[in-house]
């Protein structure tokens, strides 16, 4: 027990030293940067009945339409489908789950 308390005291001291070294943040907090998942879900929320193919989705959210980006977005869409946010009514198409 004494060893654990000594370790906690060391951690508290380390935290104080780090807090003194890091400059305090002034001004407003930076705005949250939307993730690709948020961009995708926002697009589906704006058009809940539409079935999107990946390239159409890229054009809608102004993303590059070259192969590597499109394939990466297919992975994102697959994850969102597995998590239950989207459905896949046909091969290659995705739609917001209602």
C-alpha cells in the first residue's frame, strides 16, 4: 500500500511539473474538425432516401474521385453499414438506415 501511495505522489508531482511547462491556452477553443465519417453521415442525412454509390458520394462532399480515395471510402461505408448506420440495398449502393 505504501508503495502505491508513493507512486501516486510521484505521478502528482510529475503532473504539476508538466502543467508548469506547458503554456496555458488563451482564447477560444479551436473548432472541431469534422471527420470523414461525419462528412459521410451528413451527406446521408441531407438525402435520407437516396441510395449513393461511392463516387456519387465523393462528388457530393467534394472529395477526390481517384481510385485510392474511393477505395478508402468504401471501407468507411462498410464500417458504417456493419455498425448499423447505413444499409446496403443493392451491390455498391448505400443508404441511410431509417
